[in-house]
C-alpha cells in the first residue's frame, strides 16, 4: 500500500499500513532509497542536475506502466507543491520536473495550479515521523477543480508518507475521487532491514 520495501517472503502490508491504512489508494515507488539511487536523487535535487531527475523519472514511468492497468491510470498528475521561497532558493520544483517526464511518457496531463503550499515548512529531512505530520498541518491548499478527478501525487522520495498523507487528505476533502502516490524512491523501513 505505502510501497515500503518488504522481504520477498512477506509481500503483504507493512506494519504501519496494518495499523492505520493510508488515505491514498496505493503508492508506487520505482526504487529503494539506497545507494546509488539516494546519491543520484541528492545530486538532482540539491545540485541542479536535472538530467539525473529526467532519467530517473523516465525509468519510474516505465515501472509505473508495468505495475498499473490502463483503467488504474489517473486523470491528472499533481506534483507536490513547494513554497515560493523554497522555489526561489532551489530554482525548480523537483516534483514538477518528475511529473513532466512521467506526463510525456504516460500521456497524462500535469496540474501544477490546483495545489499550493501555504506554509514554508521546515525541511522534513531531519524530522521524526511525528514531527513530520505536525509540520505539515495546514501546509497545503487545494482548489475545487479536483472534484471527481482521479489523481496521482508525484514526488521524489517517500519517507514516512506524511507529505503524501497530508496532501491526499486535502485532495479528498476537495472532492477528488481517488488518490495514488508515485515517487522515484521509497526509504526502507529500518525495522525490516
């Protein structure tokens, strides 16, 4: 459900999804967030190596196609929005860069205007799972144009799922019919590995 990598002998839901099922219907992560993928994503995101992001996004699109029936494809792709201050500092939204490549390969439009990040939240990278969730409280705004739409949220990495959960809840409240999450990579659960 949340795409946390599990041992082959345990292909079921992870402990977190068994305790509390996420609001999104499924998550597809193309890779595990470990070497060399972790280093590639860091170069893409923080050293403006956009070509790395494009290659990873293309590979992710191929994996998504392999794991998704045609009737499961969403109506639109929505990249996780970043706050304007962070956009000015970084120079680009990595989720939008990924979404553009997946959009071209899967022929699904990107909607980059229906969701906004209202609060310039602290970086999620160094926060615990509990702090990640509270850090995102009220962080997103979603407009009603998502009413009755099937959506895939696009992001670079899923760690605890706090961002995906917060954005999914906003989208469902705005009337979205179904929300999936597609990421380049998923961090392994340290309790499993």
